[in-house]
């Protein structure tokens, strides 16, 4: 028998005090994980980057507040439930965007098709779920401004929001030449988004660069615990604010924004942003039937 438990991280978000039976489910998973008769294969899955920490009970106080089930939870034993990470696509992975939109594999040979893919990728980013929503709305001529942009961070969480905004500033600074080309007169234009090969020229942050930002924050008294940088980065990833492509030396190797729009919009005023979003939405709705005329129903990892 194959026992597949999906979204296990959502169980950890529940409060065991409200339902004592919830932790029994975790103990049942321990039982199946310890089984040696070979008749049951158990796989647990989750959307959170902290899954490995959750199943091994390797969490700090902040994570216990976010995942109340951790109080008194059994250790599922990371050797019996070995971690396998399924990487999400980065915001410069045009091939995944084209696949989710149902476009042909030779889209790069058609400048119009390539421009369509670049526009959707620039606006919507790499979230597969968001891209699937985009594909459906494009087919129905119902693409709207809620699908253009980047996730925000609760400003009341000072340490987290400061780290996020400084990371965004660092990405913008590192890609200044590219952004200047995409934003003549300081405004993003469709023509530049579609014609400039930003997907190959974009430079993500390294974890060492993020660590340098964290160290500066620490010197200014903006950090509560200097050892929590990785936890904070994983938290921002869970919130869909940033993306990373791989793990190296137990930390994200390269860090991306959710979308390039999230970085470009940072350089525009609120009124200018609203006008640019309106332009993108109008274009995508008018081009929607051509872009998503053959949307396929498939599951893409991430």
C-alpha cells in the first residue's frame, strides 16, 4: 500500500489544544514510518520550505508560534522520512511559463510568442499556481490587476519586513543596468519587456549577499537573534515573496524575487505603477486568446 499525505505542514499549523486527536495523526505516521514489513510505503508532502524542520521537531520559538502543533509533537525521524526537495521554477524560467500557458515548444522562434511569454513571466512571476490562474483568465479575457505584482510582508513584523525591503533594494542595485534598459524614463514599457532578453541577464542574490545585509541590520540593532537568518529567508519563501533555486551548504544558493515586476515597480511611484499595470492588463486581455488558445491541464511541480 502507498500512503501519501499531502500538505502536512497545514496540520502543524493547527492547535493541538483545540483537538487532542490531531497529534494522534502524527503518531500514526511514526508507526508507518517505523514499519519494517515492507507492505506500506509512506510519503509525506508539504508546501513549506520548513518541512524538514517540522518532521524532525528542529524548530525555534518563532516557528512554534507559526506551527502550534509542534508543542508536544512526536519526531517523525528524518532518516525514515528522508527529504526530497521539488524546486519551483525561477521567475526567469520562460520554458515553464510557456508550458503552463500551453504554448508550443518552439515559441522562441516566433518573436510575438516570445514577447507574450516574457510579458506573462515578467508580470506574474514563477508561481505555478498563479500561472495556471493566469492561463485560465487569459483564455476567458479576464486577466486582472490582482495577478500583476509581488507579495507583501506584514509591516508590523519589523525584522522580517526590513530584511525583505533591503533584499529588494540589493536586487535592484545589482540589476541596475538591466532595469535602466527596461525602464526608459523610469517607467516599465511593454516593448522593452518583450524585446530585451532580461531572462538571461538577470542576476539573483547569493546567500552570502543576504548574510551581509543581515550583518548590517545586526550592527544597527535591527536583529533580535543573529542566528535566525536562514529561518527568516525560509519564512519569506513560504510567503511567496522570494524564490530560490537550490540548496548549497545547507542554505539557499541563489535568491530571486517572485517576479521582476516586484523589483521594477519598486522604482516607480504609486500613480505610475497603476498606469503601467493597466497597460499590462489591457495587453494581456487583448492577447489572451492567442496566448492561451491551447491551454493544457497538467500538474507542474512547484
